[in-house]
C-alpha cells in the first residue's frame, strides 16, 4: 500500500503563504543543501504528485522552465490536479480530475507503488485531513514569524492526534518535523 504524504513549509506562526497566493519569500530563509537533498529524496520515492488548481498553476509555471535535478523530477513524475474549474492540465504527465478527490486518493493508496505527495494545496489538503487520508505529515518550519497570511491548518479542521516520527534541524535555523497518524 502506498503512503499519502503532506509536504509543506510554514512559518513559525503557522502560515504556509503570505497574504497573497504565492507569497513564499520566507522559503528562502530555510532553503539550502539539506532541503534540496530532502526534496530530491522525496521526489525519487514519489509515484504521484497531487495539487489543487492554484498550486498546480504556480508549480507548472515555475517547473516547466526551471533547470536541474528537482525540475527534471517535477516534470517527469505523474501529477494529479483536482479542480472543478480548470479546463485543461497541460503540464507534462498531468491528469485533471474534476470529481471526488478523496475517492481517487483512496483508490491509489490501495495499490502497490511509491509514495503520493501533496505539495502546498491547502484547500485540497484540508479535504484530505478531514477525510483522514494522510498517512504522514512532513512540515518544514522556517524560523520566521510572518504575522499574517494563509494558515496551513485553518480553524474548524478535524482534530488529529499524531505520532512524532522524526525531527531534522537545519543549518538554516529551520526544522523538518515528520508525523504519522
């Protein structure tokens, strides 16, 4: 059975982006060789990348022109974008799914294969959290208090008790936390 994993970077006060979509300047504070290595490891273990529409559009715009090993992997790995409004999904190896994201993920999880990752995609992730689909949460914390923006976990999300798997301090001052359900 595949693992379904959330991967996100957040600020110390819990924001995954600033007040505007793609306001991610705080990522620069934690990016370095350690997160690059982790990103490559995660991508090598991935059978699918999962996105909501907003994250998909931003990721596709960036990675289709980017260079390097991460870009090659991002462009090669099969991607699923869940959207009721998107008309087409033209990024290499992308399937557009318009209905029942949780049912689709449950089907994929039951199959053998590599991991399935959700990057960003807070609205879609909220659905998966509430439907108890994530097997693991990987959260990178930037040593920044942003003071406002979009929280990764909004008020009203289903309560979950998680088990700490590991912590990885970063030389940049951040930390990567891994939790399982």
